[in-house]
């Protein structure tokens, strides 16, 4: 009789162990599912965060370009003109709304090839103070523009192209140009188009210049 009760007692203990293992296994599975779900949510949020900052940099660039100012410089051959210089490698201007500095800045937006063989779009800014045209040219030639604030706007894109919309003095009409120099045009562009190809396909950024006036065309006649 005592032996039977002992066996029964051992049987109940085994059942309890099996139940406990089953409960533990179920909790482990639920915990694993919860962990996977949390990691997926974190990844989604991280991706959204990346997209947010990418979007923020585009907004900052749009604001900087929208605040391009008439910073007049003088050249012996061409006289006075508002500074702006754009070609297939990027463009340069003076902005009242730089990314980091509080004072007006001289800005360069340039495409540069990275170590992967793809392109980055980089933003550089330096306080303008009272720089002459020769000073601005030297800043670029000697690489001094890299000594200021630098921001990566786009990275690892297949190609970047620039176009500039502005007034053509010779044709007396607005048109798109592959190059735009304030020295020759005597005015600022009205808009800048940046075409690029990333992992999602071809994209376009149309950035508007808010400060512009045809009065610039007769600036030299007024201030000789």
C-alpha cells in the first residue's frame, strides 16, 4: 500500500514537471515572438528616422537656396554682378539662411565621387564677411571651403545632374542652362533642378530662388 502511494506520488511529480516545461516553452515562444516584433518595430522606426533626417536636410537645402541674396562682387572685365556660379559639378552662392552659421555664408553644393564609385552631394559653408570675388575664387581653388561646416545631403547615388533656370540676356527670355554664372548673366537663377538616381529610381529636386529682380541687369549703369 505504501509502495503504491509512493509510485503515485512520483507520477504526479513527473506530470507537474511536464506541465512546467510546457508552460516554460510556451512563454519562451511568446517571448521570442515579442522580441522579433519589437526588433521589427525598431527597424521600421529607425528607417522612418533615417527618412526624416534625409527629408530634413533637403528642407534645409531648400531654405538655404530660397534665401540666396544679392551679394555683389566686382570683376575688372565684367564690372559688378551678383555672385552665383553653377555648372555640371555643382553650384555656389551666398545665403542668408545657412545650415549652421548665424551670419550670411558662402555656400558650395557639390557632387563628389565616394570610395564606392558612387556619388555624394555635399554642402559646404563659410562665413562670407566682406570677401571679394578673388577671395571667393581662391577659397574654392585652394580647398578652403572645406574648412567650414560640411553636411552630407545625398549619399551613394548613381548620378547627379544640375540645371539652372534663369533669364537669357541675349535671347531676352527665360530658359534652362547647364551652366549659370552671375558674372555673365548679371542676375541670379530663378530655380535650380537637381536630378539624381538612387536605389528607388530617378528623382528630381526643384529648388526656387526667392530673391531675384531684373534691376540687376542695369546695376553697372547705376553704380559705376
